[in-house]
C-alpha cells in the first residue's frame, strides 16, 4: 500500500519538483519501511509499511519507538549499537555537522518467524525538507553484503574469545628471512603485547622474537611451510612476560596461526618452586658434608666448592673474626682461571674487611648484583670492590649466639634461575656457625691439653709428643733449659700470686724471642725451648740474647743451659746436656748468693 505525504510537513518554500511522487515511489519500492523523523519535536510518523510488522499509529514518540524496536526486534548484542545509531546526537552529527546526505548501519533483526537476519537501517536527509526533518528507512540486505556481515560476525566472535590469536605471513622459506608480517590479530593480542591493534596488524613482528628466540621463529616457519604444529614457552623482552605460544599451519602455505597465552604467573610459581627445591637440595647437601665427620678444613672446602659450582661464582670465601677484631682468611674456592686472593700457608692471612655495615646500616647481608649501581652513592665501598674486579657480590655475616664470628661471601656469581643464592648462603651460614663453634671448642680443649694456662706456652704433655716426633726426624735442633731462681722463697714470703707473676714475666721475655709453640713449661719453675731447623751460630746468638734479656729484667733471676745438635733423632742426649748445664748455672747462682739449694731450685 502506498500512502501520500501530507504536504503540511514540508515548508511552503521547499523545492518540490514535479516528479516528487516518483521519487517517493522509488523509495517505497526500495525499502520495507519509510518513516518521517522530526528531531525538533522528537516524533515519528509512518509513511509506508510494505510488511505487516513494526505497526504503530500514524504519529508516535521517537524515544518510545526506538525503545520498542530495540526491545522487541534488535538482537541483544546489537542493541547498544542500535541505540547509539538512533540517538539525536548521532543523527545531527552525521547529517548536519559532517554534511552527509545519509547514514547507514546494519543490525540483526528478528522476523515474524523468530529468527534474526541482517537488516540495513538508513536515515536520509531530503533536500526538500525543513531543518530537523529526516526520513528513516529499513530494507533487507543483498547476499553479498550478508556474507560480509556474517564474516565480520565471526571476526567479532574471534575478538571476543579469551584467546590471543594471530595469523602471520612469511615471504620465503629461507632461514635468513627477517620479515614476518602480521595479517590478523585479535584484540587479546594487543592487550597481551601492550600495543595498539593498528600498530600490530600489517607490521613486521620478527623483532619481537629475532635472534633471542630463533627457535620460536623456526617453529613458525615449520608450521607455515611444512604444516608442523608445536608449542613452547618464551620470554618477551619487550613486555617482560612469559608467554605460552601454540603454532599451527594456516589455510595458505607461507602462513601460520598463533595462539598466545600469558603464563607469567604460572611460570614464576613453577620457577619459585623449582628454585626452592634446588636450593633446599643444596642446603641439605652442604649440611651432610658438615656433619659427615670429615676433617674441619676438608668439610669447609667441600661446602664452599658446592656453593661456588652451583652459583657460577668466580670466588667463594669465608673469613673469620679474631679476638682483636681483625679478620683472617683460610678458606677460599676459585673457579678455573681465577687467581686466589687468600694465599694458603701455615698461618691464616689477615684480610681487610669491607665494612659494608657502615654503608648499609641495619642490613643483615650485602647483595649487589651490579656493583656499578653503587658507584655514586657509595664511592668508598665501590672503590674497594673495583680493586679486586668485583662485578657482583654477596656477603652473609656468620653469627654464633649473637656474636659476629666471620663472613661467608661470593663474588661475580651468575644469575641461576633455579637457585636462590641468598637463601642458600644464609641457611648454610647457620651451619657454618655451628661448625666454627664446635671447632673453637675443640681448640679450647686442645689448648687446655697442650698449653699451660698460666704462661700461655705448651705444657709437659705437649713436649713429650714433640720429642716423639723429633726422634723420627733428622735435622738440626737446639735445646734451652731455663729455670727460675728463688721461686719458693717468693711464694713463701710474698705469696703464690707473686710467684705466678714471676713465671708469667719469664715466659713473656721468652716469647719475645721465640715462637710460643717452641716453648714448654715442664715443671713448676722450669721451661724448655726446642727449636728445630736452626743453624748453630743463630742458635748461639739467640741464647746469648735471651740470657741478656733475663739479666736486664728487674726482679727476676733465671738459670740457663743450652746445647745444639745436628740430628733431632738424638734429642734425648741433647736435652740431658742442656739440662746439666742449666743445673750448673743454678748452682753458681746459689754459691754467689750464699744460699742453700735444698727445696729452693
């Protein structure tokens, strides 16, 4: 049915030509519905209805009409777009601000059978209409347009799926082809890669992989040209994310399809668990070594080797704190081609401490993965580290019952993904503290068994062990006997404390000339000095110097006797000779002082 337009809706000055009825007939022939929109009054009038749906009175409110159509006929997924298309703001912008003669959009619309088909919605601006007067038309779409819309519908479906999907194009199968063009990418790709979709589609994505992930590029090339599907996990340097990538062939040779998934959280969790297991295994391994019954030095050296090899460090070391607040080093492991700093010798080497606690007050440990980072803020510490070519350092204090007893450190270590080096060294430091505490206890017990607690020199038991060892050797040996004169008289007259002070003074004089490990207190007031591997003249000079020291010391008198031999195997004979000479010197002392010797040696 054709209805004529009431001329009252158009201005008297409208440029109606004589064939306007033909124009309207053409519109009626093209469209299923033709309505008149008046944006001035927000009303809508039905001009033509070619089908029985969308029935309404001749005049109706435009908002009511739009609300009813969107509720009863428009597909739920298209309602928002339809409401925007029909808004007064959009119509005025399209047909007034932008100067268009019509605007059109497609929405899925329910038919009488309840199925949705694509319909074309058009709003026209008639040249003969007053301002604010428009025509709203509706028609079916042709098969080609419908095909495009359905295709776009699938594209939208892909974009809405929770998948980061892309299609890539290789120019050639050659491995040196460094151009991989992105033909399609879903919205999730843009979100995953922190990049706009427009920038991704059509661009070369090779730099995202490149030389750092040539294995991934080869996987994509195999999928594109050989149809081989595969998957792997790679780390995106650009985004810092760990990405699970699944690669498969596409419909056309030279193209591959990708599905990417952000697995950073899972990777970090797995890496953390792997690191925990690996670290725990090493902690247990180090603990077993320390409690294996091996000699102390062997066990410590094995532990620092385990830590060094696991961390890829240049050097792992332990320094101990002495009673006079200095640090000594006797334990160091170095990787191949790294020169040791601590020289192995009979005596521990004194080490200059870093004193990093002053630079980082309150810090339990020092961890610097890049020493260059402290160049400006901590120049003094930086200078010390540079002196030894330190690029990275970790140093853990070793405490025993709250008292600092040393440091456990490593330099130029690698970043091992399945190892928490700080946790490892901190845990091992507790067991090292226990080991060093045990060693100190053993040393104390040993000292008590072989050292004289009053004079700080070795005792008779130690001398007997030394004699047994020397008898099995054959090298020069010098023996000195020294005996305090008048000790009993001092004890009787001034007390035993005065006598003890006399003995300590005598031993102090001897220790100034001779290493204390060569001096033995073998009786109450009798000392023996046994010096191996000393030439005769040097020994004689030493004896003369020591005798002079005794003579010049105030308040003491010491009888001395000494002898020297070429073979320590004859030490008993040499000792008897020295002891006899000491007794002769003591006898001379008593004769000179007109004193009786009985009971007062």
